[in-house]
C-alpha cells in the first residue's frame, strides 16, 4: 500500500482587520516613482526583502526603508524573510552615494536606513553604516534620519564609532520577542539581553538621540510577558516602541501562534505611555519602520494631527489630549 504524502501544517487564516488596499491614481504614480528610484540606484529595501504588508501604502506616500550592507544576512532568525548567507560579498563602496542620491530624488521628510547582520566584519559594518548616514545627511540635511541597526555583535566600541558626531534623529534596534523566546525565534548569536545593552549604551553615549525598539506578537509569548518586556525596554532608556503582529513569511518559517484583537494593542499602547515611553505605535499591521517619520513627528510636535491606518498611537502627556487614532473608518 502506497504511503500518503506528509501534509504540511495548516496556516492560520488572517483576521478581517488585515485587509489592505492597493494604491490607485496619483498614489500609484508615487509608488512607481519610489520603486524606480530604488531600482535605478541599485538599492535594497526591507519593504521588499521582508515582504512587508504595508509596502503599497508606504511607497504610495513616498516612504521607504532602505536596507544597506547587502540583501542577505549572516544570521538565520526563524521569523525573518531576509536570506541567510555565511560569507556575504564585500561591502559596496558606492552604496553611500547611491543611497544619498535615491533619498534626494524621492523628496522624503524622514528616511530609515536598516541593515543586515554582518558578523563577518570586524566592526559588524558600523563604519559602513556611518558613511551611509553621513552621505545622506550631506545631500539632504533637511531629512530626519533613523538607523534600524543590528546588535553589532554586542560591540560597544563599534557602536561608539557609529554614533560619534552622528546626525541621526533616531537610533533603533529591535529586541523582536520576549526574553524567554530568544532561542526559538532568533539566531543563537542574538539575545534580548545583548540587544537591551546596545540600546542602553546608545542612550548613554548620545542622550540627545531618540532610541527605539520593536516587539512582535504571535510567536508564543503571553500578554504578561509583553508587559514585562516593555518595562525592561523603558528601564534601558528606550524612548519609542512599536508593537505589531508577526506574520510568517512562508511555511518554512516560525508558525504564527495567535492573533490578538486590535483592542489588546490599544491596551499595550496605554501601558507604554504609563511606563514613560515618549511615543508608541501599536496595532496588528504595525512594523518597526512603518510610518517611522510620523511617530517621530507626533512625539516631538504636540500640534501634529496626522493619522495612520491600521494602528493606534500614543504620545506622552501633556502633548496629547484624548488618544489620537491612527486607525480610521475611512475607505
């Protein structure tokens, strides 16, 4: 008797609040312009590499998160769609110039530069990231800059070099999940503790720079563990935090454990402000770089009334009155 083929585990159906719409008309034209700028300058974006569900909305508004130092990572986290490679190609010395040209051509207000892990390099790529930031600032000094950095293998000297005289507005590094799940979710070379110390040291070195981190929900944590992780981040001096739903990039990646209701994200946002964060974006579709400029602007400007689809934002009182909804009922 022939054996039956082994069936793959069924994937959870997405809840109805994950519906997104494609850009049309003028927004489609902006999306195409953004895509062309990325392609023409031989750049990579985390929007594409990480298969972000918000790519059409962000690119239609002229926002993009650029990924430097290659399109493959030296680590193999179980949640991440970015490819893994043990020995990446050498860094591209022209990348800072190409990145600066792309940002200048896109008319951005806020640019996010994210990186792959480069454990093959002595400084984990810190000097290259510094040169990318400097190049963008030199050509577009009016653009606020955010770096979504790796943990630099825990190297505080590399971090100090990176941040020395840096024009960054935001230094971000994601802890990704609660401490208990490190070994299941992240590469063995990463840990909540190591990530937390990089964030703490960044704030010590440059207290004038806003620090930021992000947590995924749906990888096996409990509500209480998210509460505890938020408290640990705030204790490390982190200013901004984002909380969003994990979505498995493929059947080979870590499976989604749960889909908390949107109201649960609203409660986490309230808790974050109670803990003392300057700002928080929390919602199922939120990603660490999703409308990053908006979160920074709302945190710094009490009069900012911009909204964001798919999430709720809180900013520290007395800057805000009633909570400002980022999720609206508009079509």
